[in-house]
C-alpha cells in the first residue's frame, strides 16, 4: 500500500466526507426537490437551492408551501432563513494605525501575545497552507493581502485567477472585495504581510481564499451555509 503524506491524507478525508454528504443528499432529497420544482412551475415557489452540507434546502415561498414541506416524512424541520449581523469595524482607524507603524520592525500586540514570532523562528510561517474566511469579503487589492491570495499570479499581478478561490453568495460579485472591512480585517489577522510594514498576520506564509456571506453587515443563514459548503469543497 502507498503511504500517504499529511496533505494527501487530509485531501482523502475531505474527498470522502464530501462524497458521503453528497450521496446522502442525492438519496434523500428527491421527493422534496420534485415537489419544489413542480410548485415553482405553478408560481408558488420563487426559488430554491439544495445544500448537501446540511442535507437541506433554502426555499423562497409562501407559508402554505412551508406547511406542505412539513408533511414530508423525510423533512425534519422548516426554519426561518434568519439574518445575522457582523460587529462593525472602524476601517479608517485601522488603516491609520497600520500607517503609523509602517516601515518598522514592530509586531502587532496580538501576534506577540500568542508568541507567533517564536514559531516563525522555528520555520513555521504557514507556507504551503491555504486558509479561508466566511465574512464580509476581502479587499483583493489590499497591499498586505494582494500577494497572499491563492489566485495571485506574480507574472500577471493585475489578472488574478478567481476560480475556486473566491465565492460570493451574498452579492454575486466575481472578484474579491469587501463591503464593510470586517473580512479584510480578519484575513489580515490570519495571513497579512507586507514588506517593511508592521507584522499583522499570524501565518504570513499562508495563502487565502474567501467566501462572502455578509453584505453591508448582514447575512442570511442560507448564505452562510452556502459559503460553508463552498469552503468545504471550493468548486
């Protein structure tokens, strides 16, 4: 038997998990999906989306459809697609703070507090790892994040590849952007790095991808689920 390395083992586990979730969804959602499709043709359902990650659907329809869905034996529950809110971030203040510390060798207090520099000295910077956030998006042109994007191509820096690297269920935009700065802030904490600037990222050697579930500070549960499913299998 071939011995798998750590990365191959992780990929195998993820592939197996996704396959199991998809097979479960395919074998149990058929009747409900047929019902929703028929009701959509009648105008009673505006739209619906299937999710294998939770074996469920996001449905836009009236109360009568919700009550009918509850009659299906395979349907465990019908829940309201609620809205979640982000804690606002003062991006102007954050940018000012970073600029004030530019061209220094200082390390941000949170990075020093968790002793990240000591880990870097041992050679662990996150190189070879890809991280993701589910947030308000990420400013793809931010100087501390642009080159850390997995889709960034140093040979063609103005034309990054967004396929499998960026997903926006909140607003459907095709390029990385941020509606309120929160996601850029959190991604900066994860991987942010720019030569000559204050060290702000825990894993400056890692690459990032992102899913934007929040738009203007709010997100529907279905967008968060959609983003989570994409992060599990970015396709």
